[in-house]
C-alpha cells in the first residue's frame, strides 16, 4: 500500500503528496490532461512541441534550467497521445525551487519568437532522428492511420507530418497553451523526503493565485468497431521483410485492458513466451518477434511485430502467427502460464515501486484516470483475471475483422 | 503580492554532506568475493555475477559476446526454453551482458523466490552446453540485427570512432562484421566458457532488501565451484593501442540520409590519473548535461540537433573524450565548427563563478539522486571495486567537484581540448 494525501486548490489544481523519508530527494511531477489526441488534425505535434517550449522560460523566469541546476536538480518531460508529463527531481531541501519554477510556467510561458523558432528546428531534428533516418521508422505513421479512421490516435505524438511543426505560429502556440495548460487541467504530485504540511503551504504560496482557466472538455469521436480486415503493403530500402499486425482492444479503465495486458505477456513476454518459442526458436521464421500494447486511455491496440528470417515468405510467416493466435483462441492458456504471468505482474509492480520517481508519476496518472487510489487497487485487477477471461478476450481481439496488417517488404 | 522574479533561497548542494551507504564484503570458501548492499523497502533483490570474460580475453572476434549470450541457451539438464521458463515462471529477470573486460549475469527477483533461482544460475555457470542449433540461430539473428543497424548512421559512426581511437584490433576498437559471426566455432565457445566462466575469475554483487540467509545460500551454490577470485590474474593480457593515422573522415552511408552522425574523439587518461576527476567537471560543463555549453549553443540557440553530449569514456585501461551528436545534414559542418568554437572558449577564457557553481551544484545533486536506492548504491561500489580503487576515491571526487578552480579547468582545456588531438568523423 502506498500512502498519500490529496487536496484541491480553489483554482482546481489537484495536488497529491506522497511522503517517503528513505530518500534525500524530492520529485515534483505535473501532469497535464492533454496529449496528441487533443490536437487539431491540421496542427498535429503541438502537445509534444510544448514539451520543448516549456523549457524555454516562463513569464517571470527567463531560464528554467539554470536555477534548477543551481539547486542540484534535473528535469525532463514526455508527451504521449493521452498526457503530457513534466518532472523534476532535486534535493528535498530545495523543493521550493521546483515549485517556484513549475508554478511560473503554469502561470504563463514567455512566448518568445526565438525560442519557438529554435524548438521548431529541434523537434524537426528529433523527427528526422527517430522517424525518417531510421529503417522502419515510418511504420506506426501508416499503421495508426490504418487502424484509426476516426479517432485522433491516427497520428503520432511527434506529429502527422513535419510541416505541421514547421508552420506553427506563436499565435497557435498561445491558444493551445491557454486552452490546455491551466490549473484546472493539471495534477501536481510531490513525492519523496517531504512533509505534507509544508508541501501544502508551499503549493498554496506558489500556485493558489494562478487563474483556474476554463475546463477543457474533450469531445473525441469514438472509433467504431472495425468490421473488415485492413491490409497494406510497403516496399522500402530496408534489409529485411517485416510483418506488423494490430488489433483494437479496450480502454484503460475496462476489464479488457488488464486481460489484454496479460495476453501480450503470454504471447510476447520474454524467452519462454509463445511467439518467441514457436516462431523464432522452433520454426525459425522470424529473427525477432514481439507482442505489446499501447495501453492508451481510449481504446488502444495490441500489436505483434517481427522481422522475417531472410528467405522466409511473408505468407508463411503470417500464417504461423495466425496459427499461434488460433491456438490461443481455441485452448486458452494453461494453469502454469496463468501463475507465470501473475508472478511476473507481481514482480514488475514491485520493481517499479522501488523508485520515488515512478511512484509519483503513477500517482499522477491514476489521479488523471479518476483517482490516485487506483494505484493501490490496480494490481488486484490483474490478479482477478482468469483463464476463461483470457480465452474469451483473445477470441474477441484476434478476430480477423478486427485486424490491421502491414507487410513491409525489403527492396533488396 | 508574490514577486515571482525572486527565486526562493536554495541550499547549495556543494555544501551537502554526502556519504556513500556502506557495503559489506564476504568471501566464499573458494575465495570469491561477495559485496552486498542491504537497503530498500520492497522485497526485491538483484544479484550480479561479474566474470572477467569480456572481449578483452577472446582470441577470435565475437566469441566472448556469443558465449555470454548463449549461457542461457541450454545445460545438460535443461533446454533454452526450460531455463527461460524457470526464471520467468517466478517473475524473475535473468539478463546477461558482455563488455570489454567483463561480462555479467544479472538476476532480478522477488526475495521469496531466490532459493528456487540460485541453483539454476549455478547450473548455467557450471553446465552450459551451447547446443549447435542454438548457436546457428544466434548467428543468423545477430547477422540480421547487424544488417538493420548498419543502415543507421549513428551505429556506423559509433563503431568507427572507437576503431580510429583505439585501433581495429584493440578490444575497445574492434567490431563485428557478418563474416565474424559466420566464423564463430562452437569449440571456441566451449573453450572460452571453460576458461573464463566455469574456471573463471568471478565477483558477486547483491543489493536490495536482502534475505537473511543469502550469504549461506551463495556459499552453498557457488562457494565450492572451481571459480577463482577476481583479484587473481594468472597471465596479464595486454593489447597495444593502434590508433588510426587519418584524423578526419567523412562517410556517406545512406545517400538519402537527412541527418549526419558526428563523432569527435581524443585519447584521455584513465581514472587513476590526477586529471581524470577534474576532467569530469570540465566535461560536464562542456557537454555533459542539459545545461552544458554544447547543448546551450548547438541545440538551444541554433536548433541544429535534438541533442548533443560529450563523455569521458569509462574504460578500465584507456579512456577517451568523445563528443557525439546527430545533426541536420545541411548543418553538420556548422555544428562541427561550433564544437571547436566551444573548445576554444574553454581554452581562452576562464569559466565564470556562476556557471562553475551551477555545474558543481548540478553534479553534486546528481550524485545524491544517483544514490537513491540499493541498486544505485551497489552500482557505485561496483565501479570502485572493478576499477580497483578505494572508497576514498568517491569522497575525493566530491572534493574535486567542490574545489576545482576556473584556472585549473582552463589549464585542462588547454591540455586536452586541442582540435588537432581529435579524430573527427561524419557519417551521413
């Protein structure tokens, strides 16, 4: 059980405090309820662009990094299709420095033309480094578009295309900021060697006078159930053929989420997993294969991807994957497999909980999902999953009409 | 009214008292040293077996890495699948990795399963059989992975710069091609395993909220094996450095590439040299963190790159100074010019007090943050033990961070940040 306390400021900022005297450090984590799914389809990549602009100084503090580094701190951030998360770790004595910095950038960014110009370039280089200059780097651009005809998960967090970032104006950026980065859309978690009473005083001091902002109400088209298989073929200058398949699964708060999470473990978790053992080791069709899911807040995807052994035909590789899925749909999993995935779940939660950084981050995410206390009840949901659940849910997900397939062929 | 332009008072990290939490040393009957850090709140632990079985010791390329990888792929009693399933059934992670001098087997598990897992770890160290079929799969998959990696400019640049700096025959500089994987013979692996694992030099590290009987269990499973203490070296293996003659190279790996991988590197003394710890401070200032000169200029001012860093390479014998970035193809020359400009500034002008203080505070804060938790603490100890240095080194490094002067850093820059000492490589 993880201990924490919660309170809400009059401007709507939700605050969670988690004391842990075993570390000399404090972590300040602020999660904004905005991700790539909240972007305008013609202006994608903005939430992520913000991750960069947020380090470019705020209205009263020209430079975010210098005072933080002076206080012995480090910070970083990430953006997903669902959320934007900023975190600072610093010696607990200097907690106030982090709250001062975070509160000022919540108050308002500097909105500096030069900073925007530079960060546009930096993000363009990031785009090139990860998605253009890498073999298979374009795969998820294509698969997302195929799998989501309606929902804004159809584009990547980095943006649908480089031009959206290159054309971002300061006015666009301002609008996006005041729509989403307001106390009423934010969750602040302070963890580590801190005292709740003191945190409360400091948070009130620095955050209470920030205008609440207007609550952003998300209205996103739900993805309709897929009714026919979708397929695509690509040819590119890559050394090996690769197969990518994905299927729609339930949203983060559904029972199906937990079942899907365990299904990916059975199929792709480690050297004794089904796909690895059967397709890499026994049949030698793939040199590498994995199964994972995106774990998104709205309905996500379960995916299987693998690189084919040179000389293997795409049809044979795909057929073998389908056979493994059929086996799962027919016979489900054994009692031993169920114990194994439950042991793995118990252990991965224990390892994750070792770091105060992950704990504060998770508290913020659970609070965003509805209640920080889900942190303590989430694991029970994994242990409540039965063999029957896995059998039925794999039949539901791995239905051919729910499948999206990308055959990625090598030109060589 | 709150004045937000005034920063809260900070407690300068340079003034912090930092202590390295203690580490216990035990010696098993066969002389194997076990180092333990017992702290933390979760019922989890990590056990790390370090062997002197890195590529430093191999006679044929790629044999050390293949042996390390295949440790888990079969014993006389269990298949690769059985081994994986045994560890995964208990929710444990058994990883292995191969470095230059050392190679490792690392177990992460819940305390309550430790005693189910230790005997199988011992089995891997004493009874791995390296089935021919497993080797064939390994070779094929390693070659395919290599083929994909070779399309990435950063991968190509990373291996070439090491070869330029240390020599293609030197363990720090050599790299594998497809034919090296083809040439691996099972007999070479078996021989390497016998010499460097089964009868090899080993040291064990364990950390977490440790079970009370851990040392007894380690003694039971590892204390009577024919392993030797890591401090015993029967024949001292040396490798001559053979740096490249050519200082500048420009390679087109992908004519359509949109970015250039830039690597600039020079030799630097190892951590036993008095310049090393001061060098760490200068490196941090130059390119070692987000607030560094290189990042501020080349990313945050010019937007040429997503990131740029410099590093002191932490090898045991020979070190080096490496600057590494992926920058836009059209700005790669401008990026290189700026890197040298920043070197020049460090040679010409002493760093001002505020920047130096910020660097000191950042470094101390980051060490404090790094000591958070048992795995991080044992990591510090491991670094000291494998490099054969005393605990005082840790405290001395804190002292250097607190006291090194702007003048000393400038002298160091003049000694080491000379462009003509650097190898310069651009791969597009």
